[in-house]
C-alpha cells in the first residue's frame, strides 16, 4: 500500500523485514528448518496437552487481551446482550408479580405500576437497555411503588459500569500494545559474516521508521542450538548469549538512524568454529531482541527476529544507505538490505587463528606460536621466527607495535615494565633460531 504511493519501495515489507530478496544465500539448504522465532517476531512454539486449563481463567483480563480480535469482539457483544437479557427478564418478572401486565383502563388512577409503560417482554428488554446504557427516552421509568425495583435498578447500573470498564480496558490494551510500535522497527532479512578490523564479524542491520525515538534501547543476541552434555544428555534448546560490539561496553544503542549491529567472532563465541562450508549444516538459530521505551507513550516494547543458517550470507557486507544532503542526513531505505561481496577466506575463525600461529590447546591457550607458517622450499612449511616472515609475509594481528619497542628501550635503562606473553614467546623463538644458525 505504501509502495504504491511512492513512500517506500515495492520490495519493502512493514513486518520488520526490509530486504532485497534477489540475494539468495549461496549455501542455502534444501530442507526448511523449524525456527523458534519467526521473522515477524512471534514465537513459533505450540503448547499442547495442557491439563490445567483453569489457570487461564484466574487471569481473565490477560486472557482476554491475548485473544484475537474476532474473539474479543464476540465476547464484548455477548457480555452486553446477556446482561440486557438477564435484567429484562428480572424487570418482566417484577411487572408480572406486581400485576402490571394485566389489561387495565389507562384512565384508572388506582393502580401504580413498578415501571411505567411495561406491557410485554419486549418493552422490558427496551427498558433494560435504557437503564444500563443510561439513554432514558422518557417513556418508561421506575416509580416509588416497588422498593425491589429500585434495588434492581441500582444493581444493574453497577454491573453495567463494571462491564463497560472491563471491555473498554481490554479494547484499549489491545490497540495500545507495545508490539504495535514494534511493527515500525525493521531488521534486515539476511545477516552477513564479513571481515571487520581483521576479524570475521557477524552483522545485521536494524532501523526505525518513525521519527519518535526508542528511549534506552538495548539489543541482545542469543544462539539457540541443540547440544549434548558430557553425560550424553541431549539439550534441545541451549541458549547462549552473544556479546554485541559497542564502544560503550553495553548493549545500549542510539537508534536515531539505521545501525549495523556487529559481533566479533573470536575465542569464546558460539560461531568460533563455523566456516563457510559448515554453516549450512549448523543446527542453530540466532535470535535478536530489541527492547526499549516508546517515547510518546512510555510503554516498554520489544521487537524480535531470528536468523537461521540459510539467512546468513558469508563473505558479504551491507552497503551504505546514509548520505548528507542540504545540511541533514538522508536514509535510502530502498538499499536497506542490499549487500556486496567482499574478499574473505572460507575458513572459520578458529582455523584462521591456527594458521596465524595461535595455540588452541593445553594450559598455554592464547600464546602465539611464532610468526606463523613460512614456506620451506617446495616440500612444505616450517615454523619460522626470522626476518623472512617480516619481509615476505603480511603483518600478523598480534605483531609488535611501536609501544612495545619503547618498552624495550625503557627496560635497557633499568625501568620496570609489563611483558606480554606473546613478546616472551617471540623472544624465545628468536633465541632458538639463533642457536640453530650457530
């Protein structure tokens, strides 16, 4: 609807999915995996064989708010009709017991009815509606002849106010639910894994279509996968938190424009051993939860989505969609989910660390093994620590910096310094190389 008016492109969906669907995953599997969270954010879990159904009746208000609109409207209408019919029967019985339904001369002033102008059940039903909704057409009214009729009038008014309050409260809560605000929060249909600052990084994009902001917005990532314990117990749903990269060292974000949320894949990450070949076969689901307070209403809202291995693109990154025009920033949502390929090896982060020379076993986990693998003729590779690696190979991510060179100079002058483990390992290997050359 919005796309026809030219406000949004045709490929844009207002279900927290905004994507160019012409970019399928290169490693898409044939079988469709079941997921816990759908792309629209609803939980894909069916609860069956619940024997204690009475627990839902103990919280009637929440149960009615959670119902679908057609069921809520049916209950809304039935509640009023049943109350009107019930009190119509009471008013008819009062008139019948008092003898008001018997045919009498309208000019006979001797008989005073409990309720004037009630001659049948239809007139009693109309009077019940007038009392409960306080219309009062003026033709029917309660007289002081019957104290019981006055009591019934009070009871019906109180009960009618209670029904109005409950039903209007349910309608208000259903229309003002926080998930309605989440409809204008969009996530990219696909996530990507691309290098950032020399490390493989999991990334996705999130944006807000409204100008009113989400206050105290926080984002959380979780991985749901099936695991097997050391005792052989199969845990079908194992939830693992993923750290979101943020300079503020928290999960808080300032969602004033579309942001690319990233997670650096390193040791300790659930994606540390995932490679391009193993990604399609992984049994995992990455759930994204964005929480915050709506600025206009003050209601806490939550938006959710998830990414399965079929929706994670390897070796691609998101294109830029923000430009500066006439002194203000402009966002092009037609490119919200567009990606471009980048150069990236198909190895996992663990395999990349091993090729770079980082140990991954024993009590010395995290120590570098040297300067990596250096060509040793045509036959294979050898461990090297000499100048050949510095001259011929690319500078590794743990290479010494100018700060470490300054610390060496301070050590010669007798000053105290802190020596890192990789520096010790590198000096030991240099000494071994010199001994072998002698």
